[in-house]
C-alpha cells in the first residue's frame, strides 16, 4: 500500500495510511473486529478533522473490509464520499461459503472494487455477482492480477489502474 499511496499522491490524491494496533505492536495475528473498527474510526476522525472537501475511505484486503464494516454501521463521520477496495477479501481462499459481504448492501455511497482475476479471495464470477447486487458499486478487474493486484513478479500496480482510481474519485 505504501507504493499505491505514493503513486496516488503523485496523481494529486492525498493519501493517509496507518497501521492497525496489532501491526503497530509487531504482532502477526489481527485484533478482533471491534478493535480494528475502532482504530479505523479513530484514524478517520483525526484525518477528517483537518480536511476539507470530499474524503474517501478504503484499503487493501482486510483494511478495506474494515472500512466498509464501519461505514455500513454509520461509524464514520463525516460519511466518506466513497469507498475504494484494493483486493476485497470476499471470502477466505478455498472457503467460498464463508462470505464477508452481508454488510455491503447497507452502504449507499459509491464503492470501487479493484480485483485481480487470479485473486483466491474471490473469483471473477463471484465479484461480478456481488457488484450486480450493489447498485452504487463499480468493479475493475485486473487481468492476471493476484490479491495484491500484481500481474507478475516485481511488476508494480499499473499507472493506468491508479489513474482510473483518481478519475473515479473525481
């Protein structure tokens, strides 16, 4: 995400990143949902207190999911102008029955899903079905992309993809 943040900054999009408590403390196992959601909401409050204009929330994988869960329950004030997901974890790899999307229909703001065609956290078909059920959502498939949207070894996320994120926010 640091690369993505840096590249979006070059495109005129101010980006704020942060570590969840478990990461900041050097632990590998994520905290429980309420702790993750509280950390996201606290960071959102800090950022929006000194920001004018539209502000978007989102993140990579679990970070995006946590942003969506807090948004769905009305825990972000002001409400984001939209949500951007870099590899939404629709379900754990190999466990399509363990969906993580029940809260998404409660979100009425625009959502942009960037998803790799080789992402084990959700197939192309599963993502298209999800998007079809969410009227405010847009799906951008990254052909050959994995869960990190990378299409090959040492191949960064494309500039065209980041341009499209910037343009979607505008």
